[in-house]
C-alpha cells in the first residue's frame, strides 16, 4: 500500500510539473526588433528577437548584379504597398543567396522591412506566424533558408497554402523569400518518369509528379545563381580583405587560390572564409 501511495504521489508531482511547464506564460514579442526566429518551446511557438544581426550590405555581394537588382526592385515594391511576389533563389552554394536576403534587411529596415526566419520543419506553423503579424504596419519577409522537402514532409502543404492564399486571404504585409540549392523543391525519382508506374495502386501518378514540381512555380519571382569563375572569386577575396584592412598583393592572390583548391570550389562563401583566415594569420602574434 505504501508503495502504491508513493507511486501516486510521484505521478501527481510529475503532472504538476508538466502543467506548470505547458501553462508557462509566453514571452511577449519584442516589436522593437527588426528580425526574429520562430522558436518552438513546450509545444508552443513564439517569435524570438535576434539580438545580434549578421551585418552585410548589398555592396558586399558581387557578381550577381542582375539578381540583386530584381530582388531589390521587388522588395521596394513591397515596401511601397505595390504588388510584389514571393521570391525563390536557387543555384550554386555560397553564391550569395542567403546573404542577399540578409542584406535587404540591412538596407531597408529603416523603411519598415522586417525579417522572420523559419526553419523547414516549422513551416507547418506558417499560418500562425502570418496571423501574428497580419495587422502590423511593418512589412515582413518570412525567410526560409536552404529549402528542400522529402516526399514525406508535410510542411510543403502549409507553404503552398500561404503562397497561394487560403480562403481567408493572404496578408498584404507578408512575403516569403526562400533559398534552395535545387530548383525543384520536392525530390524526383527515376520511377516518376515511368508512365505506367502504378506502385501502391495510384491511378494517376502523373498528378503526384505535377504536385512535386509545381511548388516552386508558386513563387512569382525566380532568381538563379551560378558558380563563380576564378577572376570573380579573386575579386571577391580582394573586396573582403579590403573590409578587413588587409592589402591585396601577389602573396594574397596565391593564398586565395590555394585556399579555394583545398575547398574544391570557388564561391563568395569560400572567399569570405579565406579573407577571415588570411587576415587572422597575418595578425596572429
């Protein structure tokens, strides 16, 4: 009997702790911030202000002038209350896709632009996020970085609803900007190309394939990014070293090329990493 009473007592203690955990007050949203992350805690989501923003300017992003001009134009339309599109940035890794979105915040926060970063697995909460900011005067970009889906993911359906607009209508002060290393956000398989493939008894498998491909088409503006050649890579290295007050010379050029060879690629990201590595070595005591 004592053992049973002990177990009941322990169970009541656990329940009390769980109730306190799930009923804990949600931190109020810091609307003075310019960027937030959607964070899930205790089965509840909230907008957590980003205290230390990645400071990068549009001028720091080079050799993507056409893509930069398009996304800046679309963002300015959005800020001025004009029609604007959701944006999908696709292509080679390290070419400035994510940096370009962050640089927009740096350039236009003073004009009311705000950024909310949402991880892929939290996209099922998109409608909740939109409802939180729907009546705010600011303009919000919901930023989804490195966006791809597996066949079993359900988040793409929530994304599709926001991109298309539900029966309740979209929010005029919200756009989605997403980056991806591949154009088709849903995976495609060789079996998808077999016209007579009926695994699982599906009568019209081509409609499933259409749904996989069509998600990207719901973004009104597509921007493609391509790998940099050697001269472009070196120019970016030189630019980043200049921001760190390090002179560009033949020694730096040779070091930049050697660094890219060890990484097996030339990109803006690799150039930035080289500049930090090289500047740090020079100043190391």
